[in-house]
């Protein structure tokens, strides 16, 4: 599993976990507690977590209870929508950057190295643009579904 966090003007380190299946307990203990909790505290008191492509088990009660206990708000938008999730677009850009290398990675170690290298080279303007464009993308999604405004 690969995990990274973004916010305006900042990215976390890229974390590559080599362990087996991701469970709610594992996600809480390996991602939420040591990474998200500290990142949320460092970023802003109004931090809101937006899961990327979170599976059902990551939305389990144990995860919800942990986030409530740590006072970390979770965004209610669908985590599966590329249009509404900036980091999904960033994962696509990272995939393209790694795939387009002169010599694409052929081993896990080469892939890990390439991912870390390309993540460190991410331009903060690209990240900020993806986040800033959320309002526009939300409006477009609403219009495409026949609505005329986003209910606030």
C-alpha cells in the first residue's frame, strides 16, 4: 500500500507499506495514529481528512471511532470520485511520471525508489491547483447531474 497526504502548500512523506492486507486496525495503527494525527495537528485546526479510494473496511467503526476520539473530521464526499478527490488526480500524475521514465521500474525496489523520487519532485503548485479546483469540479459534477447549485 502507498499512502501520501496533501494540503495547500505541503505534502507528507510518501509511505510505502510492504505488509499484507489492509484492515481497519492496521489502518488505524499504521496510518492514522502515527501519520494523520500528527499531520492534522501540524496543518491546521480545521483539518479535514479526505480518504482516497477507501475500501469499506477502512470506513469501519474502529476507524470512525478513532477519528472522533482524535477530533479529526472526515469529508463526506465519495472517496471513489476522481472528479472530487484531488489526491486521486495526483496518484494518476505520479503513475504517469513513474511510467514515463526512460527505464520503467522492473523490480519492487526500483518501483519504490521511483515513487519516492517522483513524489519528492512534485510541484507544490500542481498540488495547490488540484485542491483549489475542487469548488469548480464540484460545480461541474452537480451541473452534469442536472442540478444548478451545490447545497451548502
